[in-house]
């Protein structure tokens, strides 16, 4: 551990701090119990409408649900559904998307009131309501269908890049707007997949950070 420095050391320390064999075991056992009866057919039948999909999501993620799977919350459940092309009217309440709603949209989410319910108190309103507003605004501007899932993915790219330059403490965060991110991609001739690879690769993310800093400072 002592030979590991920088970002890798920080991640290892965080993982070591949060690691709990008991928690991981409980999560796996409850997942096995839940999915014994939740077949692909059941999932298809229970996601025919938005309301039905919300009910399924609540059953898994809501802490007081009798079928709640331990340590599985809204973000993990929504990402799981969307991996099957389901629940596209939902947006995972990730750190990036919540920062977007608060910082870029000026909507207060009242996180100080979080308790064992996590983000449930403000997920559907105001959080998801604001994401839906953005989806409709972008849909109108582009004249093409846009889902809350699309907005969530776009936010992830934007706020992840913004967080990188913010870590440099050079006052560059506000200068890294969505348009600047797009200009950066155009200049590098990168696709979003290229950007995602660098954002999620611990051996490349520091270089990306410096690259973004130089671009924003131009």
C-alpha cells in the first residue's frame, strides 16, 4: 500500500475503508433471494408502463420495501434497468446528476434532510422533475426524441470533466461548460466512448485532467 501513490492510493484507501465482507455477503444473499422469482419474463411484464417500472424500481431500491435488496439503491437499480433498455424515463441520482440540478439548474435538493431513506425524499420531485424539464428543452432544441436517460448520460460526461478541472483549484470549473466539452472533443477528434475510456481509466485520467486544463486556459 505504501508503494502506491496519488490517485491510486486514494482509491485503494477508500475501498479499504468501505469494504465490509458482511455487507457484501448480505447484498449477494438478498440478491439471490430476490431474483429467484424475478425472471426475464417477469421483468418484461412489470415494465410495460412508466408506473409499473417505477413500482419495480421501488420494490428493489426503497429501504422500507419488504423485498428491498440490501445496499442496492436508486442509482444501481436504474442503471440495471437501463442496461436492458428499460426505464429510460428515469435518471440515476448520481453525484454528477445531483450536482447538475443544484449547480447548473439552481434547484435545491435539501440533502441535509437525508436519513435512512437516502435520496427518496426528493427523487421524483424536484430531482427527476428537473431532469424531465431539461429533456423536453433539449428535445425541442434538437427536434428529436430525448429521454431522461440521455440527459443523465450527457450530465455524467459534462460534470465528470468539470470535476477534474475543479480538482486543480485554479478557478477553471465555471469555464468548462457543455459547449467547451464538445469543442474539446471536436479538437481531439474523440467520440464520447473515447472520452469515457479516459475518464474511467486510472492510468489516463490524470493526463486527461491536464489536457482539459490546457484547453480551458486557452
